[in-house]
C-alpha cells in the first residue's frame, strides 16, 4: 500500500527524514503478517530536533489570527473526507480494524476536527475588579507553548488527532509519538493530512521510536509544557511521575474495567445488543469496553441465553471482509496473553459458556460466568474479546459490584425507568456512564475522562481549553499606587 512506503519516516520541521537509530521498527499487518513498513527509530537527538523545531515555530503560530488558524482544520477535514477509502484501508491493514471500526474511527476524527475549528475561537479573557483604586486586572488565555502527545495502538488515527488538533487550534505546536505498532495510522497519516492542509513547518512533528531507544527523553525534555498520554494505567503512572518531577502538566486517558448493568426491568433484547457491542467492538481493544456485564438474577437466565447466542453468531476473521465482526488482536503476544487469562480464570473455577479458540492473532470470543469475587481477572482491564457475566441481587448489590474496581472510566445501566437509571448512574464511581446505551461513547464537546486508575483530567470541548492553554494575569494601574517606602 502506497501510504506505508511513503510515510515510513520521521516528520521533523516539515521534512520527512530517516531516524538515526541503529535499528528499525517493523510495521506488520496483524491479520496476515505482511510487512507494511520498516522505520529506523528516532533517537534522543531527533527528539531534541523535533522539540526545538516546535519551539521555534510556535510563537508566530500562537500570534496568528485564530480565524486564519482555523482554515487549516477546515482543509484537513476536507482531506479526510476525500481520502476516506484509503484511510479505511490503512486502518484495516495496520490496526486489524473491521470496516465498522474504521468507519467509527474516521467519523469521530472528523467530528474532532470540526470541534477544533471552533476551538480556535474559544479562549476568552476576563476583566476582574481590584481592591486597589485605579487598577484593572486582566486575565488572558494563552497557548501553553509546546505539547507532547503519546498515542495508543487501538484507535491511533483518532486518538492522535484528538489531542493534536485541539492543541494546534489553540495556538500550540506539537511533537507526536505514535505507538510502535501503529506508526503510520497514528503518526505518518496525521502528519500527511496536516502537511497537505497547509500547516506551517515545525508546528507538528512526528517521531517514531521506542522507550528502549529514548528512555524518558520525550517527557523530560525541557521544551514541552504539557504531556497528553493515552494508554495503560501502568505506563500512565510512570508518565505522570516523570512529568510531575519536571513540573509539567500531564493529561492521562488510561484503561478501564467498565461494567454494563442490566436491571430487572430492562429491555432484555436491547440490552443484549448493547452489551455485545460494548464488549466486542474492535475485538475488545477499547478502554471503554464492558469487561463486566452485571445482570439482575431475576432475568439472568433469559439474558444469558440470548447473550450467548448473539456472541456465538459473531464472525471472526479477515477484517477486510465486510461480514467480519471480530478481526485480529494487535499482535500474537496480546493474543497469547488473553488466551492465558481465560485459562487461568477457568482454572480458578470460572465456567466458560463460550470458549473461543486462538489461532495466531485471531481470538474468538469467550464468555465466562461463575467468576469468584477475588479472581484476578475481575480486577484488571481485559484488552481482548473476553466478557464476564456476573449476576446480582437487587440494585444495591449491583452498585457494590460495579464499584469493586480501581478503575472508573465508563459504564452503562439498562432499565425501563429512566430516572431509576440516572439515580443508579450517579452512584457508580466512573467518569462517564450511559443510561440505556453502550459503554463506548465519545463526543467532541462532552468532557471525556475517568476516575481512579483510569486517568487524570478531561479531554473534549472546554476541557481542551483548560488542557492546552494557561492563564496569565496582567494588571494595569491607571492611577498611582502608594508604596510604604
């Protein structure tokens, strides 16, 4: 595919260049093992070049009329619309995403670009009164300067754009490091879209590398003021620690262990469909996915029968096939880890109502029940097509079980009584929760983020302004102050 050969480089200061590392990151198609690209890693030297380019370019961009800045995002949006077929093919090839997943990812990427067009005009200043006669206090919203963005492999194009576009729209420059498993969709394609949209050189830089090569250089470098990271809570904890030690702001969107709760008055058929989508979209490689499906014991039998039947109808295979529901996991290591997790759960006493086979990177769905409350699988994020069915006795028991996790990203509750659902949702310790819907949602103007181990801060809408700008106080003394000496 042409995109992979064209973009298998670093993108620094408006130039596509080869990294100076001594080894290559090899990009594979996770379904068929085809080699897509080979990219020589960026070193600490390239990290410095990227940040210095961003530092040089930012002041002029930050001072550009925001009406002018937003033209870049209007053009970027049109480019994505014009190239949607090619972008879909790239997501399928590099991420193992199905057509449904690719459509979902590109739809949201476009929505976040539309929001970025508006964000350019969003920062507002304030004038505050002063107890000092003749003084005026002005508060300005200014760009933070340079933002470092680290994006994950599951929705790489979307989740890179989700931080990159707002940061740029608000007058900053960016250095982006995509995940090494998705360097093109998460990095090269993003740079190409903005390059073709006319973004001035140096404002967006992409470095393809690995911590084995650069250590913490991307976070420790003195230029960036904010680090936006999306990924696991383990790595996020490290990012936060290093960033804080260098007095940098970190925005962390981390993992989840979400529960979809089915109360006794729910529409069972609808809840089944929502639960299957919530768990198995993109093979379960979604931070908002419903690891746990909690079902009131009074409807457990009906729900379980219909849920198992629905899961068994899902087609596993080639993600380029329009009829495929579940494609490959990102690599064989992840597939083996998921398979071992299921084996361990069964060995600890769980019952497999559906036991999916693993062939290479293809992992068929598994449905487990009878999981003990102290089982290891209950306490962790399951980044694959495995779901836990857990019965409960009444709403209080459901609240207890839903909150029995250190994570708190997303969730859902199904009920025939909307206000009952809202009351229930308020008591679940999670940053986001949805009544009578799936657990997987993201909207450009609604605050997105979690509690506990699911992260720090929020993204989207006005939260972007908080994330990527800083407040500056300028006072003006129109009269004369009186000084004590």
